């Protein structure tokens, strides 16, 4: 899958790594290790899937091949997500 860019905007590293962050553990690992690609493997129905994420500190973005946006609760019909850029 092609990489998708998640824009973190004005969120600080401290906010992203906090207990109440919108990011899950997988993305928190990427933020804690900038520039290092994090991998996660799952197996389902005999197929193995790879998920990867890299936090780019200079641009405050996460490059990932995962299509699930961490801001699932903030999407509204007809608007564009500030993090993933997808339009609902």
C-alpha cells in the first residue's frame, strides 16, 4: 500500500505521548523514536499483514501504510480531516 501522511499540526511531543493522546500505542512508539520505522505484523486467515509508521520530526508528520485514522471520532460529514486529509 502507498504511504499515507498524518499531519500532527501544533501538537507537541509531550501531548502525543501522554496517556490521553489520540494516538494508539503503535503511533506513540513511532513518535518516541523519530526517524525510525516501526513495524507491526498480524496474521489473519493465513495471510500476514505488515503495518509500518515513521515519525518525521522536521515536518511533524507520521508516514504510515495504515488507512485507519486516529481521529475517527472527529470526522464530520462533508468536512476534511485535519490529520489524514480525507474527506467524509
